C-alpha cells in the first residue's frame, strides 16, 4: 500500500528487476506495484533456482515478465534502456552447488554480472543499480559483529564470485559514474522462497520439514549463530536505497536477529505446534565450507539510509507458515 500523507517516489518510475520471479525479486515487485511503479521483471526461470511465476500472482497484470537469462547480452542491451532504477537480484546462492559445479556458478554469478554492467554502460549509464551481495563473501568471521571492513575470505566458490560481482559494480561507479550499491544480505526467510531443496537457504527448508512432519536435521552442534532477516525487512532495505540520493559506490551489510539454528527451529516448532529436530554430524561436503557463527553489524546501513529490521521472529515465522499452508501446492 502507498504510505499515507507521503507521495511515493516510485510512482511512475521505470523499474527493472533481474531475478524478478524469485524470492526477493517478486516480494519487491509486489511492494513497488502497490506504489505505482512501471516494472519489467527478468527471470530465466531455471529449474531449481527459485524463479516461480506464482510468486507474482498478486501483480501479474501490473508487471511485464520477460523470460530471459541476464547472460543474453543482446536481450539485456534492450531491457536496460530507459530504466530509472535496476534492482539486480539475479543469481544463485548455493554454496554446495558452487563447489560441485563451479563453472556454472562462475557463469551466473560473475560473467553474467559483468555482461549486464556492460549493457548498462553502453545503453543506460544514468540509471541506478542496487545489487544483491551476500554475507557469504566474508567467510569465517574473525570478529563479531562483522562490519563492512571485515576481511573477505570465502569458504566456497560462490562467495568468491559474489565478491567479484560486487567489485565490478562498485568499480563501474568509480570509473564510469554509474550509480551502484551492494547490499550484503544475510539469512533471509519468508513467503515466496523456493521450498524444494535447502541449497539456497536452510531456514525455509526447516519450516517445510516441520510442516511435513519430518525431523529437522541440524549439523554439528546446531548452535551455529546466523543473522535472520524476514523478507519484508529486506524489501524495505531495497526500497530505501532505491529512492535515496546518498551512499552510491558503497557496500552495506543487512542483518537481523542473531540466534542459533537450533533456537530458530525450536521457535518454529513452538509456533507451528508440533515438530522434531535432531543434531547429526556434518556431511563431509558441508563441514569443509561451514563458516561458524555469523552476525552482521548493520550500523552503516542505519546511518546512511535509516534502515533497521523490525519484524519479530514470532511474526515472521507465523506469516511464513500461514503463506505456505495456503499455497503449498505451488511450492512443494
């Protein structure tokens, strides 16, 4: 809904969202459609990557959906033209997949990003770009909370390619004057996340296992701390950066509620009313890339954009269960 007594900055703005049928992209598109934005959503709809046209059901008549891959330079040359703001959310986040198929991760999360930026440089250099970075760029934390100056030493291929993509974006600001910002996102959960596998985020998959009556398996001790963000708080961050005149050419952490994976599952079981969990040893492929505890400092984000997470864990988990209980057939 449009905010009362405050005209929307986004009304009539020409917006492009890459990864627009995915978890974050679709949630953002619904928010911006309520504010009268003119939107084109690009998504390759690659099976298993999270793109789901049902995500866009509430706004299917208010947005234009283009099925294409951002690696398609010719298509992207045309699609970037005339856009006031581009939310560049396309990519894959699987740590495990990046280790078993590193060349695909390189193509999607690195080469495709450089190709996209070249399209922008040649065909719309005055646009604004908000890029979706990741906390995975940091690797194992040397101190907590992790601020933006923390060394970046990823434990997997995905983190390395995400660093490269972010650096491309910020370099294009310094060298070519193209306004870009990178938001290093944490563990996000909520409605519209894919639910078929845990490789792009375990939190929602834990919720599926609870709904399915299965035992949630936690690796190691289960005490690994994660920064948990509900999707609405992430959308608000994207929203605020898109309308701002400040902060371009910088990277910012998003962060939320720091708690152990075991506590997240415990709260979810309490809210759902039933469920089981069990601690098991790490599989060999996961132990090698485990980062340990992670908590972000989002003070820079607060000072620059006035952002802070506001959705409580209880509210976020309850809304997520309610959404999937109603629309389970579109995600299972």
